[in-house]
C-alpha cells in the first residue's frame, strides 16, 4: 500500500482508474481530494499497470494548452499525461465506440522527436529536437461520471487521454503558426479555429513539455510523440460518423466511427 501524507491510498486510486478504463465504466471522483503532486503519482502508477500488461510508452500529451479547452473543462492549468501504443488508431480507420465510455474528439498537432529531451528547451532550440509534425486528433474519455472532475482528478486519470489518430508526417515546420483548423462530422464543420490557440504557437508545446519533464526529473526518448494540445473545444462522438480535421497546409487526418452493436 502507498499512502500519501494525507492518508490517501495512491495505489488504490490508480487501480480504480485503470480498472474503470479497462472495463469501460465510469466512476465517481474520490471523496478525499489529493494534491497535484499526488495526482501525478496516481497517474504514473496507473500507467505502470498498463506497461506491466505489455503496453509500450510512445510519448506524452499536453492538456489545456488552449483557452477554449480551459473554459470547456473549467480549469486553468497546463497538464500532461502519457501515451502508449495501445492508444494508437489508424488514419482512415474505424473507431469502435465499445472501446470507450463517453468519448469526445479534439483536433491537435502531433510532433515526433528527433533527439532525447532531457532538459528545458528554448523556442530557438525546439525545432532542432524534432523529426516531423502531423495533423492529429485525440479521443478523450474521462473515466469520471459525466466528465465532472477537479484538476487533480483529471491529472490522476491521465488527463482523460484514450486514443489518438495522426495523419501524414512532414518535416516542414513553417506551416504551424496561425493556420486554420477545421474539424468536420460527415462533412459539416463542428469546430473551426486556429493553431494559434495552442499556446500562441504550437512549438511552445515542446518548450512546455521539456519544462514539465525536467520538473518531474524525467526525459523523453528520441522517436517519441508529443501531442501539443487541442486547437478547439472537443466534440462528443456518436455512431456512424466520418470525422475529419484539416490544418492549413499541414494536411488532413480522418477516421470513421462505427455503429454500436
């Protein structure tokens, strides 16, 4: 048993969140509030359970990098979580809703690292640590009932991350600032925005990621993914959808949502 200084059983909370994700069922947030530091401990313990089952780490995701997402979720701090290979879905593939509880989707930018990130970086250094960039979408799926949670709760829940889809990668980093973002359901625009919503410039997400990693005394291997955060608010997924996101000259990413059995 791993107890926090306030008597919270961190391993028990990690197990509860991990089981909820595996069993596709929602749970209530814990009655006793934890600290943000404890929330990250719970997150890492929950992800460690996935690794023990054979899932491989592939990168990290940033959350609440846009004002729209902060307002939508009622929080005001940048957060981060982990990505595993089991979360990857194919561009142009079909998403099975039975894999999730109450999934939403949001348009993002995904970076692929060229070098190990093991210290805080500056904006001038960021591109030198990157191999490529792609349009992407993240499927978020809070394990908490009705998507209601405090900041510490969502951090413990791996920042609601459930799956991701990336489009074609490019090594052209010139087309990232203030590019139009359009997410469409069955051809109809449901979210319109700009990459400027991602910290003003998506490359700042690399700087932020390096600072968060350094604070946690961790590094990120070369060949890792970094999901930069949502460019718009998220939209709920329903059966029988074609979901597509276009990001300026960066390109397009898409998937289908199957029908419920």
